[in-house]
């Protein structure tokens, strides 16, 4: 299982790094999952991510307090709203489908907004 977690951790780091350069792909959630995989496979790589100068702070905040910075909350909810707007305009969905998609998107938005903020 160690090899599986190690491989999955590296895959998630790769996806997270791609997300750092593509605005529609989030970085931090993939790195949070990578840290969890490395915690089960490689303490050295787990420490590397947790102490990374750019990504370490948010990862530690999440691990210690489940905290999400306000800027990240705003970005996440804004991207969900924009995505829903594109879905609405591009597909002209029937009312039931539009309501289902809205409900599916509102649940994670509420989750993100209700997380504590670092330092709070």
C-alpha cells in the first residue's frame, strides 16, 4: 500500500502544480490530498509539502484548524458562480436540471464559506 499512496501522492502533486498555472483547476485541494497520501507513505515528502514556502502555510492551516483563507473562499465561490453562469447560458437547461446543478454547487460553497479562517 505504501507504493500506492506514494504514487497517488505524486499524481496529486502533479495535478496541483498544473492547477497553479491554470485558473480553472484548483491547487490546494489536490495538495491537501497529496499530503494525506504522503503521511501514509513518506514522512519526508509530507514534511516537504507542509514546509513548502508557497503552499505549506495553507496546507498547515487546513491540517491544524480546517481553515481556509478569506481570499480562497471568495475565489472558490466566485468560480462556482461563474461556472454556473456559463452552464446556464451555454446549455439553457430545463428548470429541474438547473435546480439540481445549483443544489449540487451550493453544498460545497456553503462548506467552504463556513470553514474558519487562519488566525481566527
